[in-house]
C-alpha cells in the first residue's frame, strides 16, 4: 500500500498551502487518489510527483490552463518538448523587449538634463512597448479569450450577416485557388462558412500559437475541405514567393513587431493579381464598453495600446497604397445591443489590457455595477470595423 496523506499533511510535505491544493482539485489539475464518503481526501506519493510537475511548469511561466493541457499529454515527450520550446521562444521575445525597454529608458534619461521639457516621444514609445509586451504574451495562449469575445458579437450583433460571413463574401475565392490565413485563431472564418467553400480550394491556416492551431484543427475536424495547419510568424513566412492567390490577416497586423516586414512578407507570397485581405478597427469601435469599464474605475484600459493607432481604418490605406497596385476599403455595418451581464463581464475580463489588476478581487461588485447600467434597456455598443482588399 502506498502512503496516504491528508490534505494538511500533503500540503506540509509539498510546502504548498492547503488552499492551493484545494484549488488544484477544483480545477481538475490534481485530484486526490482516495476520497472517503465522509468527504476526507487522501493523497499518495504518486500525487506528490504530479504536484511537482505542476509546480515546475508554473515556475517556467505556463498558465494553469496550459499546465492542464500539458499534464494530459505529459507522457508524450514530443508534446511536452513543443510546449517547452514555445515557452522558450516567449522568454526570448520578453528578453528582447526588455533590452529594447532598457535602451529607451537610457536614452530618455540622457535627454532629461538637456532641457526642462522631457522628450515625450521617447516616453510614449516606452509606454507602448511596456503595454505591447502584455499583448504579445496573450497571443501565445489558447483560443479561450478569443472565443469569449466572438461570443459577445454572436449573441448581440444586430446585423444578421456575421462578421466572418461578411468577410468571406468579400473574398475573391475561385475554384482551385490557394488561400493562406495568418493569425487564424480558432478557425472561426472557415467554420462559419463551412457550407460555402468552392471545390478544389486549399486553405492553409497559420498562427504563431500552437495552442490556437490545435483549437482550429479540432474545430474544423470532419468538415469537408482541404485544410492544412502550420505554425509560424507572419514576419517570416516559410513559403516561396507567389504561392497563394488569397492571403487573409484578420485583426492581426497591428500585433506585428515590424509591420513593414510583415506586409512585405504577405505581399511576397501572393501571386500576381492576388489579393491580401487585412481587417482592422476604427476609433469608435466598442467605445461604450471601454467607457463603462472606466466609469467603474478610471484606471482601467481594456487595451493599453490603441490598436487602431498602430494600423486602423482611418489611415491604413495610406500605408498600403505604397505597396499595392489597388487598395479597396470596405466597412462592416453593425452594432451590439447587450442585455446580459455575464457575457459582457466575461468580454471585459478577456481583454488584454490592465483590467484584471483592478477587477480580480471585486468581480461581484463590478458585475452588480454592470447590471445597474444595463437595466432593462441594455447597452447599445458602436462597432467600427472593416477590411482593406489589396491587389498586387
């Protein structure tokens, strides 16, 4: 018989709080080997080994959700190695970002004694860099947050034609063409249009996140069509020039560290007379949700970097016209009428801003605030989004 430990004994042996052990039990990460009818839980030495694996992965920077996925496949060395390689790449990116921050801080500090007024261009660059680092990390996670945000639009959009159906309807897709989607997320574009795909089309779905690609492959499993999957950064596309007829980058270009390099790569892999579809936001997009969060706590920013300032509907065409023969701008007409608290709250929690710093310990109070604001009429939310169709 293996040694049996109560929750208290087990936590002391592992030097972890009882609360942590109970939480790991609740989320399904570490279940006790024995549970009596009285409710007492008992752990074994084998459970201790599982706990050590959880703690080791946590120290390496993985989220509990990612640890749970790794733990299910921990006997598959290739899977674990892929997960560790992904974390290593993230760490390298973080180190590079920190070095760049150091240089900006150094230059800003050097500029201060030379004038009474600080060099605000340096200061703004520093703030953006600090904020985008969080955005970068968010892109390495699974599609959970993305699906929460998609769900709000599905529930409350007033346009009967969804965003993904509208994008698909604007794409010049013909029989036999080859399509590349970068930053594919969970594959929602192809899932929503699964009955509309012309025959003989090949669709390559790519993302910088292996977790996203797994979600996309799972979502599209069994759906007719030639779907392929490959992990890479859109700034370094591992395909020959003039390979694809259509390239799609849906709400992703503003995340590129080097946007010019990313655009050059997206253009390079397009065939002559090919089409690049880029989607983005305008300044008014979802402004009421941001305003509501700020009304609760003015420190909240749902996106610490305004993505439309990096690449938006207002000025995006100017940048694209320097690279492409023709650029068409198309705007999607829609708005939201949100009437329920939980989907709105989950949407706010899922954003990649600073909101969880201020809402983590006050969710109940925040959701009461949202309920009072929604009332019986709900919240009308502006949507300002669209696409640029760029032809070579």
